[in-house]
C-alpha cells in the first residue's frame, strides 16, 4: 500500500470512473484493465495529477444525465500504485483505495471522462488503519461456499482460508459478483463490523437465489 495519505493533501475535485459492479474499498486494491479512449485519457491525466481518481457506480434508479448515467452519491478515491501498458494500447493498473467520498457536484466533462467535486472530510476516518472486524470465520466461509455453489463458481480456498481476518471481509466484498446495489451497501457500511454483517447477510440471501443468466462463471480468487 502507498504511504498513508493526509486529508489536507487530497484534492476535492477529481476524475471518476463509473463502473457497475466494481467495488473499491479503503485499504484495498483493485486491478483494472483500461481500454476505452476516454478512460485511457483519464489514466494519462491522473498519472500527472497525483495518480488519483475515484471509483463510483452508476445508479440506474435515477434518470440519465447529460454527462452519462446518474451516479450513486458515494464512491471511493484511489491512488494508482501499479501501471503497465500492453502492446495493443491498454493500461493495466492497480488502484489502492484511500477513503470514500460523497459527490457534491459534477464538473464539466474533460477529454470524455467525468469529474466531480466531492466531500472527503466526512470519511476522514477511512484514512486510519481500521480495526479488524471480529468475525466468525467458519460461518462466513460456510456461507461463501453455499453462495458460490448456487452460482456454479469456484474459489481458491487455500488462499481464502489463509487471509487474515482484517482482509477477509474486504476481499470477499470486492470479489463476490453481487448486484451493484448490494456492492453499494457494502461500500456505505459505516464500520468494518457493519460491513461484515452486511456481507454475511448478502451471502446467505443470495445462496437461495438462482444464478443470473449464467454469466457468473469466473472462479473467485484472492
């Protein structure tokens, strides 16, 4: 992870990457494969501006805006910690989550990508190393097994069982193919304990739901 950021050093205006189903959490890492021209431009500009941009999900419950789909109010600001370019012009990056933000205003589109003005101060506590949520590992992994079985998915169980408790909830929250609204509930959970409780509820609830259209076939891995 990068050195801990200070709130005063972070911008309140920055680019955002709206991506349904993609969850970035503070103190976690998200790999991204960037290929659309507007998001290639976003990465190029971000590399020269502190390597920062925000991940946020489109909100389908609101009408589309002139700039694109409506956005959920809360996203997560991240810093690029790894970057490479492929022979076919794609960027492969790793984004490290810093803290959540609340969108206050949307700014003018720049080079095809969207920008926002955001409140970071309300989530300043995200910058501190969180206390590990006290979870019962066995029930969590049992719920995960049932959830994956219901969707015909696999997992690297050896890697998952070796994860420390402080990483288990975040890793599962980011990797499980939950619906965007469910991902948003995990992001907005006020504490690590609340996120762990939400995760367990979602795993159990979705263990009884039929898989959606057979699209979720990628094995879960850490």
